[in-house]
């Protein structure tokens, strides 16, 4: 399933790497695409939306 989120604190490639690592701890096969200009993240994952949001929050990037 593909999930989309807005992450207000998404500012650079390091932020994207941090988020990708957090998601891949729950789903190693997840694909993360992010756009720092629009602050959006699109994730192809088998993890639930709740798990993904918790992963964002755990690394300091809560979604809205």
C-alpha cells in the first residue's frame, strides 16, 4: 500500500535518510520517496499507517 504524509520539519537529504531508516526498521522492503520542497513523503509499505506515524515521531519528524 502507498501512504502519503506531510512532514513540516523535512528540510534536507539527511532528514530523508533518517525517516527512511526509521521506516525500514519496521518494513525492510519499504520504498520511501520524499520531496523536501513540498515537505511530502510517499511510502510503499506493508506496515500500517499508525506504525509509520509512530516511526516518524520516534525520530523527531511528526506528520500532520
